[in-house]
């Protein structure tokens, strides 16, 4: 890291801590506590080349053939839109909250440099800012998933991502050597349109699911969107899904970006749209 980059990161840390936000440690700790209360097992593993924090649920059960993999959103990449956050982990872990309602075998796939790993090897602020959906991020997450598929002889994967986690889920979906169902929740599936419409910095170095829509369209999938979502407006979802069958999109008129996905999750899991799709 050059001097300017080091100075920026130091300023970021000081801003967070002196403002009393507690973001240097509390967000990863909250996720750990939520996972522990749900009975999940915390694991740290290595992809290529990043470390990942994982939460496992019922993976040791014999006969497991279907695994639900949850991926969290972008959290807090920036402070004030100017300084990269020292700890990008989400304040509200929506995907993790949804996983606590899932009674079956599941895996929470931590993103590189998240959940307290921002200072670990190979991590730089670009990996949770401009390059948050970069080829190296996607490749490392695919590597981790493939290890689980081989270890437990998993036949089917349901990839579940909230917000930017849905972006990553879409990018992982065609790269896994398994039967995959893609399920996104309030996901920014056209990252160029999303950054432009929201007045955000371009995600230079990141992949855009829209560029892979033809390959992704061959997979069974369902995309959930909230009509009141101002973080990822419905037009972003439609930009990606307008060429897909209508059944692949479900809009909830009263929902926004974070509310109220927990309310419908048990019913959605019971309906098992991935089973119907196959």
C-alpha cells in the first residue's frame, strides 16, 4: 500500500472510532453472536487467495444432498462516500438473519475481507469498494464452495444473496460444478445502472451480472424485490430480469431493502421454489 493509501485507511479508522460508531469491532461481533445463538459453527477457511469466515449449520448430517448458501450484502464500503471503511461488515446482517430461519443444511459464505478480516493477507480497501465484485473475489468464493461440495458430496446448491450478496450469488451461479438454483433478495443485478442511478462511484474492476445474463438465464432462479426499496430500486431488478420468464421475479409492494424479508422466509422455504423449478 502506498503512503496516500495508508493515510486514507488510517484516517478512516480514526473517524470510525472517534465518532463512537464502534464499527472497528462491533459489526463482526454482532454477526458472531447471532450465529452462535442460532447454533451455527464458526469456521475460517482459505479460498484463492483470501480468508473467509463461514458459519455452518447441520453440514455433518448424513445424507445431505442439498445445501443452502447465504451471501451477505456490501455492508459499509465507504464512510461519507469518501473514505473506505476500515471494517465493511454489514450493520444489519439480513442474509444471516434469514439463515437463522432455515431448518436445513446451510452455509453462510463470508466475503473476502469481511467479518473482521479486513486487515488479513491480500486485503485492500478496493476489495470492498470498487472491486467488491471483482474476478478474484468471485474466484475465491467459488473455491471455498467447491471444497464443501466435494467434502459432503452435495448434489444441489441454492445460492441465496441479499443486496450485493445477490450480485455475487449471480456471478457464482454459473461457475459452480453443481446443480444450482439462484435466489436473490433486493439485489443490484445491473451494477452499472445501479451506481449511475444512485450517484455512486463506478465499480471499476468489478463484474456486472448483466454482462453474464445469457449464461445465468439458463439456470432456474427467482429474484425477490421490494417496491419501496430506495437502495436498489425495482428498475434495477427489471433491467436484469426483463428477458427472463415472469415467474422468475416476485415483487412485494410493502417491502423495502431490509424490511420485511424475515416475515416471508419460512413460507418461501416451505414452498421450495427450487424443487418446483426442477
